[in-house]
C-alpha cells in the first residue's frame, strides 16, 4: 500500500510545473468572506452581462465585526446562545404544532 501512495505523490509532483509556488498560500483564506454571500458578474461572449447574487446557505448567521471579536468560532456562539435560551419567554404552541408533538 505504501508504494502505491508514494507513486501517486510522485506523479502529482511530476505534473506540477516548477514555476508554481504555493509555499506562501493560506488554505481557506477567503472562506469566511464567501460564507457571507457575494455578487458574481459574468461577462458573456455576446457582450451581455449577467449579475448573480450568491446568498449564504440556509441557516447561516453572519455576525457583525464587533460581536465576532468576542466569539471566535461557532462553538462559542452556540454556548452563549444556549445560556440565553432559558431566559427567553416560553412561546405558546399552536394547535397544529401541539398535535405534531403529541401525535
């Protein structure tokens, strides 16, 4: 097994050109910015332009920079929110929701 893995690594190095240098690269550098959503402008060959709004996935919550300073990751945000849940007033369930829970 180890020999097959070594061959794959050598093959990739062989295919990569010498002038490509990723030593200063940072993995996931733009990941957080893309999660907030962005606008993509596509210039068609016929001269027209298409603008696409790319929204974050459903359930994505975007924190303001001053709040983000206190919550470096999703785990810390979830922990803080779980502490606040017991302090929130109880919501009244509608009849359909009660039926779904009980039935």
